[in-house]
C-alpha cells in the first residue's frame, strides 16, 4: 500500500474494505480489473487481493476466473501454478 498522507491511507482502506453488496457494480469492477493488465504487472499482489475480494461476491464459474487470471498473471508466477483439469472443465 503506497500512501503519502492519512487521507490517502483512509481512502485506500475504504477502497479495500467498503461494502460491496451491489452485484451489478461488483461485476463491472471485476470486468475493469480483468482488462487492467497494468495493475497486474505493477503490483500483482494488490491485483490479486482486489480480484479475490470481488470474485467472492460474483458467482462466475472457476473456469472463467482462471482463464481471466491467466491472461494477466506475470510469467514468473505462472511457473508455480498447478491447475487441475477438472477446474477448467
């Protein structure tokens, strides 16, 4: 978390922990995250945290989630992936 002031810190916490109960909005945020390859390259851990938070709310299939994450995951993380063929079915 890169913050330079208390207000930046407070905003970052709100962004991470705010209530995400509107599934339509969450789907939109997740779609934006899927195409935001720059964030994945810049800070994959932050990207993964946001991805996990959103993915828990929206009920897409595992295949969709895995295919989308594979598109943006840095190559050095791909070396450590073990994906069961049953998940992709």
